[in-house]
């Protein structure tokens, strides 16, 4: 006999376990109790002793022992042929040669009656005859099947079923294919002979693949599972794989044979009664295993769940068990059964199962009004929050007074002795050098304090003259006195001065300010960008940093007060969230030697870069957004946000673009676009209000400049004015109307539906058309990201942008797309392979409740609405643009 293909070697026949046909099952019922048990154990391959039956729990010890026996059986297979499904047939054949089975107590359980022996012979002969195929060790089959599965996913698979085959045979394969993302077409053959023609040993179904036919339903199920290792349908660990194999055998031995026997012998009452008893025992064992687990193998759906759910559904259809019985006696099975049917893959293949489950379940009676509870003592209310600082003795304290706190005291500080430290803004002398006035600033606030030093009253007075002037660092001890000068309330009369660091800008690094880049004069923004490491010493640089700090603190404060969780998202990623391909590449393939040739970079046959040899094994880049990663937390932790750096490799030279910037991205669960807009509006107003309250002196400094007249009034108006909601389509009509009557002139005159509005268009809407903040909603889908919710008109998405005067867009957001099919189609439209984002596109919406009620992130790119700086790069401490790179930062002592 010619050796069949590996895929054809499914061990257990489709009509029952190990060749046990309905006729054999009927003959099995005629045996006496003791003989019946003995024959059953022989037909089961002594699974009761291997831990795969009713009385033995499925534990790691059992699985390890089973794998050990399989290895031993594999070694014996060279001397004795063995089936691919396990060691049951091997033991049956071995015991046929070696004699009767010994019971657990050591006694011989062989039946003594001649009649029982004759019936037993019929049972064993029928079982052996049903196994008339070439045998192969399961260990070898599993190893080779995995190799076939890993060699590549089949482009198309066809499942051909016999017209007499039970539905659960094909259903479990179709469910596994949907979970694995494998395309399988299902057809029913005209006859059993047509199925046998595809594979000689096939009786119920054949899976046609590019490697050849895969006969037997369990083999086809394992084959499909191996096509998608990411889905881990066969188990994520060796232990889970063993559990899958054991549960597949359990279902075949304990449930499938009963279902098939009842279907073949519906009129045999004795057989039906026995089948119901066996099914009840199997469900009891299944219920016991599911009391401490959600699924049968591991923490996700596996092939074991696919097979057993279909068998339970078949048992319900065959009336071996009903749903009320499951609810009363097997609650864990009912919970697992309903959980699996909630998964779209199960629901699509078994549409009637979920409906019948809800219809058959008994309706709960109306709850009676609870009796009035006895009166309780009034509680003291929620416990007061404990200040963490009160739980330990503080050890850190400054040896100085910050100027912000000192100046805030005003005249109340007069007469106190203080120590102040900072950097010199200017030094001027009086009384022929006998007195020096030092303007000192420590960065805590915009204002400086005047230090009065005398030749006779201040120790180390000579260091002041030799400090080099602006930029030098000093420590002064003295007394706070009322100031006689204008514009200041108090000053410090120094008793001791200590030079901490001189400004060495003279020849040969001698003390002096000749070469100091930030001399006391006006500096252009370009000059400050060149000396970015010294820019915080300038007034505008320090003011911007303090405003940014206040707004960053307000950001965390705002979300913390509303119960949001702060999530750190990765900076290096393989996904392009926006789908625009504007990522900075991260690679280790470039040679470290600048003189090395580019030919040293590994390439594929087509000349493209071989990223499989890179550090991460794939093409990676700096993140353009962390919002997709935040969504993974939002589906379980509800409201979350991230606040971190993002990177864009846009080839742009405008004043609004940076290569690196920080972005706030919250994800709100159980919300719609209107909730997202409300959150964004509240957030923006809160941050602006925080800047008004906490950085008034810095805002006044910006306002005193010629370009920011009335800054604080505009900010107050933004906080108090409701934001106008405006449809994108309506905004286009307004712009076209003003262009037509000549009241609006734009550089970009192509104002048509479908364009991405420029800053000049956005500013016109806020500064002229509505004279206030505007929320623009429902943008065309072609100019927005793939993850945004598609509106019913199929042309627009549920997206919004908040536009403010003088700036334009400052926040963007959207509602997330919850329809899996639409999301995958949108990915393909923008050029993203859904397989690269399977965790986002599929699994977040497949496992657990859909993400339909979540809204996306409002994004604040910079606190430009609260600062004087007119360009984005002037608001960044270390701006990274296409023309400049981040400079090296000076070393400072840090705590890690």
C-alpha cells in the first residue's frame, strides 16, 4: 500500500474515537458492567490512567507524563506501527498481543463469560478494522505539520465536506480559520465517494491546501492553527499545547462518539440513554476544569475551545443536554460556552447557537423590593487624603532663599537675614568703586533682586570686580532692607559674597564679558537659537520655560483630577500611526565608520534594505504618535493619556513645524465626538487659566513687547467664551463666500471641499468670521487618519480641530472607528497593511467588548497661545528642525 501524505494521517476516525463506530458503540452497551469498563479502557487507550478522562484532573504533571509516554511510544513505533493521534491504537494493538489489562488493584479484569468475550472480540475487531490506514507517530506528524505551517500561509484553502458529515466537523475548522485570519471556502460534496477521491482515508471532510489534501477534521484543525503562529490557537507554551491535544482527545472520546451514535441510532432508546449519561459525565468533567479557567488552554481561545464549543452545540441540538440543565448543573460550562459565542468568529459560524442560548435560558423573575435596611450610624464620611510628605521626615532643604518667595513677601521680609544665590545680570559701580550694585536672578521668576555691596561692609568685595560681569554665579549673605530705588520694594545689603563661577570671556579665558554671547542687549531669535544652551539665561527664554512648565503641570493636574491614568508609550515603533510615512528611521545597519562604503549595508535580492538583520529584525522608526498604544490601555483602564515626545520627518520650513515636539494624547472610553470636544475645550481653558494665574509676570513680559499687545485680555476671553461648533462643509462655504465678495484674500485660493485648510483659512474663521475659538468637525475622510470613525455619509469622519485666533489649529481629535471591516478597509486605502497593525485593528476589537464608545486624543503641540514667542521653534528649549539639530546640553548634577 502506497504511503499517503502526512496531512492525511489523522488518527481518530471521524465517526468516533479510535475506530469506534455507532455499531461498535451499540455492541459496547451489551457488555456486562465489568467487561464494559474493561473494553472501554482498551478502546480509549487507557486514557483514564493517562489523566484525560473524567476522574483525573488536567494538570501540568499529567501533561508532562503524557508527553513522556508519547516520546516512549515514538521510540516503540519503529517496532510497532502507531497512529498519528496518540498512543490509544498502539496500546490496543499491544494489549491484543500481550494479554489482558490489569486493573488498578492488580486483579485481572478480563470478563469470564464466553458471551462477553465474543461481544468484546466484535468490538475490538471493529475498532481495528476501522484503523486500516498506514500509521505514523504523532510526534513526527506534529513536528512536520508545524514545519508546513511555518513555511507560509496558504493563499486560499478549500474545505470539502461529505453530505452525511456532522456539521460540527466543518464548523470547528471554519471558526479556527476566522480566528487565524485564514481564508477558507466551504463546499459540500455530492457524495462520500467524492470526498474519498480527494483523500483515500477521508470520510467526512478534506482541507485542500497548496501542500496537498489534509484529511480528518482534527488534522485540518491543527493545520489551520499552525498557519497563524501569532494567533497562538495551538497554545502559547508547551504546556498549553499539551492541554490542547488532551482536550481534543477528550472531546473525541467523551462527547463526539455519543453525538454520532445518537444521530445514527435515534430509535435505540438504550443507546440514547447511555449516550446522555456519557454526555452528562463529560460535561461534569468539563465544568470542573473550567471553574478555575476562562478558556480550556491558556488565557485565550484555542483549537480546543473551537472543537469543544461545536461539540457542546451539537450535543444541545441532539438533545443529549439542554441549556437549562447547563445553567443548573454546569454553570462554568455555560459561562465558557456563552463567552466563546460572544467572539465574532464563533457567532458568525454558529449564528443559531447564541440566539438559542438567549431564547432557552430561563428569564429571571422580577426582583422583589428589598426590605428596608435597619438604620445605621452615620459614617464619618470619606477618609481625608493623607499628605505623603507627612509620612516621613524630610531631609532635603535649600541652603538659600528663592527670589520668587523672597520678592513675594515684599516689605514683610525687611529685617530678615537671608542667603541668596544666582547668576549676575549686570554689575554697576558707584562712589568711585567703593559700592557695587549687582542685579541677581536665580531663574525662579522673571524679576531680579538688587544686591548692594560695599568695600568696607562686604567680605570678599574684590571678587565682584573680578567676576567678569554678566553670567557669573554668586552667593550672598545679607539683610533684607527697604529699597531706595524705583521699581523694587526690597533689596539685600550683602555682608558676605562668594564667587561660585566667573565669566571667562576675556583673552585667554581671563575673567571678562567680552566674549559672553548673551551680553546685556537685545538678541534676535536666530542668535538665541545658535546659542540654545545659553538661551534659558535670556529673559524670553526663561519666561517661555516657566510658562511651559506651568502648562505641563496643569496638564497632569487636569487629567489626574478627572481620573485619567498617565501611560508611557514607546518612542521606537514599527507602526506609522498617521499613515503618512513621515517617520525618522532607527537602524543599526549603517556602518559606524563614516568612511565605510554603503555597499556594507545588507540588502535583499531586489536591492531593498534587508531589515531582518537590523537590531529589531524589522524596519523601525521614531514614533509619530503614541495614541494607538494608549488605546490598548483605554479598553481596560478606561480613561488614559500620554504626554511625551513625538517626531515628524516632514520636509517643511514653516514657522509651525518641528522635527520633534511633545504631544498630549488622551483616550476617553465610553464617549463620542461631542464628549471629546467638551474634554478638549475644558483642557485648553484649564491650561490657559493656569498660565494666567501662575505666570502673570511672564505673560506681562510678553505683553509689553510690541507684537503681543493685549495678550492677557485675549487669553481671558478664550477662557470665558464658549467655543463655536462648525461643520467643515459649512466652513468651506463661508470661505468661498468671502472670497467671492472680496472680503477675504488668501495665498492659497484653491478653497474647495476636500482640501486640508491652511493656517490662513483657519485664522480667518476665528479672527474675522466668528471672532473667537471655533471647533471644526466632520472632515473629509481622505485628509484624516485611518482610525477615525467613518460617518454614515461614507465621505466624512467624526473628527474635530479646535481653532483659536492668532494661531489656527491647536488641538485635533476624533472618535475611534469600532467596525473591524471598515477599519481594515481604511488601512488599505491609506497604504497600511492591516497585518502590521493586527494587534490594533483586530485583537483590540475581537477580544472583549468593542472599542466603539471611545474617543480619540486632543493634541496640544505647544503652549503657543500663552507665550510671546511667535514661532514654534522659539517656544522649544532645544528645537529640532530640518535646518538645525539639538545641541549638546551642559552637564549638571542630576539625581537618578
